[in-house]
C-alpha cells in the first residue's frame, strides 16, 4: 500500500471575468472597488487593481535593470470576498440567461438585483 497522492481540487466555475469592476465585501480592504487584473481559476483567487496592497522587498539586480528597495503591489484575494458591481454601482450576484434562438443563442450574465445584462456595462 503506497501513500495516497493529494490531488488538486477541480477548477472553480467562476462567473467573474477579467476587466470586471468588483467591490470587496469582506477583509481588510472592505468597501474598496477596483478592476480585475487576473483570475486564477484553479486556486479560486483573483487580483484586483489597487486592492490588497502588500510591500515586497526586492534585491537590486543590475542585469535585469531592477533597482531594488520596497515596492508595493497587489496580492491575491479570494473570489468569495468580492461582488461584481451593476451599472448603478451597487454590488450584485450573477445569474445566467440565454438570449436568442437556435444557433445565434448566447448565454449572458445577468444582475440578480436589477435583471439587466452585465456584458455591456462591465466590459
């Protein structure tokens, strides 16, 4: 009997997309809003512009033209800690709706609070 290898969890099904405007609903940056820079679907985390800033100490490296010192950058935040903003600027949950018939049918993200499509407003 060998040691059982730990498997990575399956990727999360995330309704958020890059460039969506989100609001932080919990944590140390609660209330801040920003644009999604990147999403890691395996870990279930994302990076939001101007949110969860951490100080990073870097050593100078002349060959890569890195000056060194203390730099501030965004850190990852869990998906459950943010909500997408509707067109009126209030946080909302996301549902999906199919628009069109047959081959031209598309699945559209819809605001649960207002019922309007989120595609045009958050792109």
